[in-house]
C-alpha cells in the first residue's frame, strides 16, 4: 500500500488525504533519472568537445615540445649539411686538385638509401611529415658523412704518397734553357714546316745544337726507345705513373733502354734532326691520362714566377713549328 500524504484544500479549508502509489513514485523516479542522464550526457559532450582533460592538456604540451625539438633538430641538420657542403667543396676543388685526383661525382655524394617503404612505418600519425623529413635528413647526412670519410681516407693516402708523386710527375724543362731562348714553338695551332699548313702542334719545340743533352723531366720507366715509323724520328717515351707520360722526339742518339728506371734530370738522349723535322731541335710532349696537354705548365720546378710567365708568353706565340 502506498504511503499516505495530506494536502490542504484552500477551498474547503480542510486537509484531504492523498494517496501516492508505488507506480507513481517509480514513474517520478524514472523521470528524474532520465532528466539527469540527459543533462549529464550534454555536459559530458560539451566538456569533451570544448574542454581538455588534464591528461589531454599534458599530452598536448608534450606534443608541442616534441614539435619544437624536431624543428630545432631539422635546423641543426641544415647547418650540418652546410658544413658538409663546405667540406665537399674543399675536398673536390682544393685537396683533390693538389693531389691531381678527380673529384667524387655528385651522384655518388648525393646517393640516398634505397627502398620505397623505408619510411612507411612513420606514416599515419598526426606529425608524420616532420618525423619523416627528420629521418630522411638523418639518412642523407649519414650517407654523405660515409662518402666524405672514404674520400678523406683516399686524400690521406695520396698525401702519404705526395712526396713520391712529386718526384715522378714532369716538372722541369727537358734541355738546358737557363736564358729561356730555346723555345721555338709552343702548344696549339702552328704552321707545319714541311707540310706548310696549319696543324695542331701537340708539344713544345726546343732549338739546340745536335748532340745537346736531353733530360728526363721526372722519374719513371722507359716504355719506348726506338725510331718512330712516323715523323718523330728517334724518340723516347717515359711512363711516370700517376697518369703521366712524356715523349722526346727527333733525337740523334738514345741513351736509355726499354724498361730502364730513370730519375729526373738524367740524360736520356741527344738532340737531333731525325724524322719529319726542319732542323736540329727537341719536340717534347706531356700526356695526362692518355690526353696530350700543354707542357709549358710542367716547367714550374726550375723556374721563378717571373721566368715561368715569360716561358708561357714565348710558348704562346703564333709561329712556325719545327716538326
């Protein structure tokens, strides 16, 4: 039986009995619970939508810190990359030039790590882009450091061999020319004395009396010491190593044999007029890596800067060659 309550009736001015059944009480309770649940749902929804929980605020602060650290890290990687670029520039254009070594190709220095899925595990996150870019920079710098380290190993080895290399590469004039008057014709297009037409002269002609001494311009091994079937006449070819070879043509006599080791300044023959020649002289060539180059740039060891400039000027005159 429901609980009895009384209600004051203002019209009759009497208390009247009001009986509240259990069903009424349950309905009222359910109504209160439903209203509370709706209110709580709205509050929770608004809270999660517009307000951060303490844990979320903490996580967001941590993410912001990580983003800042990644940004600083990327800036530092850029600085390291600039330092590496400076090292590359010095390596290719200073160190390797000094030791006459070819620079490392750009495609080797810039080679990255392979694999299309290398960074796949970093995808799918809110900050995937900055994380992936950071790892990509780490890989590139690691690759460049490895190549540069190997390059410096090579340069160090070349430095150890530099003294030996300096002994071998051509560095003096092949005849006595203290007064610098014996250069008759230089490297480049000249009028051929026999054919009487413009041809490319691939060496330097030195005038000298027949029988004048001809010197090896660097240490090496005699590869040829014979009479040429062409226009060189009696000639000697010396292999100096390091990509260098020198040729001495129109000799009257040969004083070395094939396979013989010679030192810089050693007499290897005598000036003559053999082969296709217009008079007694020495035709001298320098070959680097199989290509004929201007010998005038390899007389620096026995000339002062002023004499070197004069030799370059004499060798550049457009005149008639002697062979």
